[in-house]
C-alpha cells in the first residue's frame, strides 16, 4: 500500500470521527477490521501490551524504555493505574501522535469505590442486597469514568473458602449462588446502560480461574482441584458475570492442576471463548505471563508469550513478554497471526464500543470529574450500604440498640485501637485523595455525634493493634469504670487483608483480646465491634461479650453507619457471606460440604466418624447467619406439590412474621439437598433468597419458585443436569437454622 493511500485510509478511519449516529448503526466488527488491516504486526502486538502508570504497583515493574515514547510508536494498547483527567488526557494526547491514533484504554482497580469509598466487597456481600451492591458499583463507575478511567479490574468473583487468604475481602465469599448474584449486580453497576455511556466503565471478571483456592490460603499459591469442584463451585460466578455481559476477564496467578491459568488453553480458549462464547478480551494478571517462567511452565519470555497467546490470553499486563517477543514468535510460526488478529480484534472492539475512536478524550472531563466528586447523594448511598453490610452476631438481653433518651446524663466509654481511626475503615484497595481525611469521620466521632451533647463520651485507645504493650490498659479501665456502657472497636489492621495479605493466625492480634477481657471484668455492659477484612477468630468474645457487631471495613461513612446501627437508626440486616471458623484448624470450612460416609451426629460424636478429636466440626458462625434487633418467626414450609416433572414449577412457601418490636429486614434463604446423585451433592446448597422489610408485628408470605433447572449440577461429563430423585428443601435465616420439606423430581 502506498503512503498516500495509507494516510487517506488512516484519516478516514481515525482522524475524522464518525458521526455519532452512523457510529451507532455501523457494524463495529467492520470498523474493527478496517483498522486491523492497516496495522503492522508490531502495532498489533502493541495493542496487546499494557503498562503500569506511575503509582500503585502491585508487582515488579520491568523497566525497558520510555513508556511515552512507546505509546507514540503504537506499542502500547492500555495503561493501568493512570487516573484523573490530567494524567489520562496527557497520555491519550501522546497516543494520538501515533501513526494510527488508536486510543489507549485506561484501567484501574476500582474495587469498592473510586472517590467515595464503599465497604469492602466482602462486607457488601454481607448485605445480600443486590440493588445496593449494583448502586455501589454504579457510583464507582460514574466517579471513575468522569476521571478518565475506562476499565475497572473488578468484580473479583473468586469463591473463597479459606479466610487465611487475604483476598477474601475482595470477593463475595464462599457461595457460588450468592457469588453469582453479586457478580451480575456488580457487572450491571459498572457497565450501567452499556459501554459507550460516559458514566460506564468496562468491568473485568477476575481471576479466571480458581485463584481463591490457593493451597494453604497463601496468596499466589498453586491450586489443585477436581473438575467437579471447578465447575460446580468456582466457575458459576464467572459464568454469571459473562452472561451479564462483562466486557473483559482477567486470568490468574495460580496454576490449576499443573498449568498456569495464564497459559491455560482449557480455561481461556475451550471454556471461556469456546463453550461460553465470550466475545470480550482477556487480560493477564500483573506479570502473570512472565511468572510462567518461575512456575516452571515456560523457559523464557519468548516461550511464555507463545504459551500465553496460544492459550488465549489477549493482553499482557506489565510483563513485557508480548512486546519483546510476540512479533518474533509470529514470524517464527510459533503463534498464528490469526491468534494475534483475534486478540487485537477483541481489544479494538471494546475501544470502539467505548466510543474512543469517536472521541478518545470523552471520558476525561474536568467538569464531570468535579461534579462527581464529594457528591452528597454518593455519600448517602455509601452510608446506607455500610449500614446494610454490618452483621449483628450477638445481642444478649437486647443490649442493643442504645437509646439516646436513656443515655441522657450518662457516660459511654469508647475504647479500642480503631475507635479514632480516620482512614482505617477505607480498607485495602482504596485511594488517597488530597482532601479525603477532612470528610471522613472516625467511629468515635460518629458515635459522639449520634449520642448528642447530653451524653458524656470518654475515649481510650487501650492498646495498639499488634504489639505486646499493656501501657494503655490503665486508662482504658479507668474510662470503662467511669462509664455506664462501653463500646469497643477491635480487629485486624486494614492492610492485613487484601492482595498478598495471607495470615496463618486469624485471632485478634496483639493485646486486643486481653483488653476486651479486662474491660469485660469491670462488669460494665459491653458492646464489641470487630473491624476486619476477613472472618477472624474471637471465641472468648463470642462466649462472653453480650453484644457483637461485625463491621468489616465500611468505607468513607463508616463512623456514621456504625453509629446508626448502634443507636437503632438502622436495624442491622447483614448475613455472613462466609463461614466463621472456631479455629484455624477447621479451615477450609464451608457450609456446602459433602456428607462423607461417616458423618458425625453432632459435635460430640467422635466414634469413628469424620470429626476432629480436639475440635467441633461446627463453625463459630454459619454462612448466612446474622441477627436483627427484632425477631422473625418462620412457619412450616408448604409445597405446591410433593413431586415435580422436568417442565414443572415447584412453589415453596413460608410465612414470615416479625415477632419483635422493631421494624426489620430479613433475608429468607432457600437451600436444597439432592439426596442421591451420580456425583455426591453437598449437604445444602443455596438456591434462592428474598429480602423483606417487615414492620413490627407484620406478616408476609414468601414464595420461592423452583424448576428442574434449579436442582441441577455439573455431572461427571461436565454437563449441567438435574437428576430425578428425592430432594430436601430448607427455608430459614441461615445455612444451619432452617425449616425443612421434601419432594421428588420425576424423570
Ligand atoms: C494484581 C492483582 O491480582 C489484580 O487483581 C489487579 O487487578 C492487578 N494486580 C492490577 O493492579
């Protein structure tokens, strides 16, 4: 092609933005092809190359050459961790100096909010409120998109059965059904009314796949798993995200049964792009292409790029294996050019869908960026999400909620290392903005404001998060003795959960449990809030402290949200999305386990059954558990039939009554058990839930509809099938406490 013709074509496709209307109706694939045919092999590989910006590195940065110069040469398709109108505009301008002017994609880990920080994802999952979760992602997208971010590396949809793994904070917990609903809600929230709207960002389902099953809960560790577990437990949330239209997938650091996920053709090509027909693109995790070398799967960067590309990995995040090797590998015949074309098509397609060829700067808007930040409605949504995420674990003698009226003239002591924390509640994966600290208030401040001027509030830190000093005990005990009621905020450090934050000891660190014991010995009514990014172990507190709230990391409005719950302005409704162990020795522990051939009758049954001789099998708190200030009673279950055929619908009903004296929200959970199957089935699996707000005394009938499809599982041929036979059905307020009924599925 001569130079003039080339420049003409380039000008046609790129320089003159297509009229919006035409762009909507014209076939994107055709547009993609028209760009692709102009590209050199090096430019194609450039689109598959992603570099990190200047900050927030979560892995080693390979320094080779000036990034800006490479962008100018068309050697970069995407940047991560470049955010804000100023930075994104600056780099996009450089991309516009490249020969084909293909816009850059800016990606960022917007995990639980951008400017407005929402509760950590595990906490949000505890709300079981899909509308609120979707809204949280929507707000994050709106704020991020206005600042020039096109793409979030979220949602993380990894099932997590091991609380030692620090990244449990980033997902929706242990259950495939809940995890799938949360995955869909987050994808809907991030992508809003669709790619191309300037308030939407591309979502990314990660980490594909089975990253959450890292052996020993140690981050980045290998995974060894049956296909049965992969398909029935770990893949469903990915499938749900894909069906919700997620734009991209990220593969993972782990090996799966001996093959790194990044070089895994079964996962990426056969399952995701083949069986599921995923049309978006796959980005590697940070340097995961290069990490196939230490894994022992690739000899060098060349070999790694061949294996990753051929397995279906489209974009290389930060390892530089593609940019340094892939073109040569194509020339050597090691990677078919059709594979590279396929990857580039997928990437360009998203750039077209995002409208970046129309206007590469359309997301970077100074006006929108300003409008979106510090919005009162976003902060109000955050506060509400934070309230919904709190789980009430114990409330003896209805110690909670506190009454402002009854506390008038009395004294509260606020004690603990997190009580005056300002940024603690933002948790891992949160960003620092210049004026943030001024608008975040501590739990102390939230409670003090809520208590009002007529309540005397004392404060003592008591101890640090993690050292052996008892120096603050005296002051804390003094405060407790002077008080009529004591509220403590204890937990693990905010950066002890998150990426590369695996822990072997999940007990409260330092002297915190001793501090709680000492305060408890004063005999004062005691409420303990536990702040953490994972299930912790706190048996003494669970046994002896009358009121316990699990408050995770709740985000920007944590202080107010905690106060709202403590004082009953919000009646807690959270339910645990993960099983809480009694001891690290029980891990992995999850409700949907198999029965074994020797199931114990109860926790004390040790007679040659599947149990520990030194520890009960039962968890400290089961999946789905969470109390309210009110009480709910469940009627017996009534079924529309005791048998259904493949085309029928079974209706299961219970009457839920609010039997207490507060209005409250209950999450009614439905579990099933397939009693005899070609692959043994878990003792319970969640298959539905409904959330209802009932006024005190109010009653409502809750109906679940189940078809044969809701009763199925992936069989040994990895086909989804429902097998005829006997089923149990449970409806109740957690995975343990539930009414029961039986029915049959006819052939
Ligand atoms: C590594 C993490 O595993 C991944 O989740 C994240 O998106 C990337 N780093 C980029 O920060």
